[in-house]
C-alpha cells in the first residue's frame, strides 16, 4: 500500500469516528491513478450529487463507511 492508500484509509477512519455513514467524492475523468485508488477502496460511480451538476469531465463516487 502506497502513501495515497494510507492517506485515504486514514481519512475514511476519521469520517467513521465522526459518525459519517457514507463518503462521496468527485474526481476528473482522466485521473486514472485516482480512479484506480478509489475503486480499490470500494468506491462506486454514482450520479452527480449537490452542489455538483452532471459534468462529462467529472466522475462522482461513493462508498459506505460501516
């Protein structure tokens, strides 16, 4: 596991301790490394969520935190 994976794991752990039950993110459609990281971490693509609007250059993702 690289530094990015460790940072993401730490962030998700913090979100759980704050009582959050879901994590959502937006990333660019050309961010291959980020997309690979997020998919490996269990994120799945979803529709745009507020305050974002659908954008062909953005990918929106989410995963549960239980």
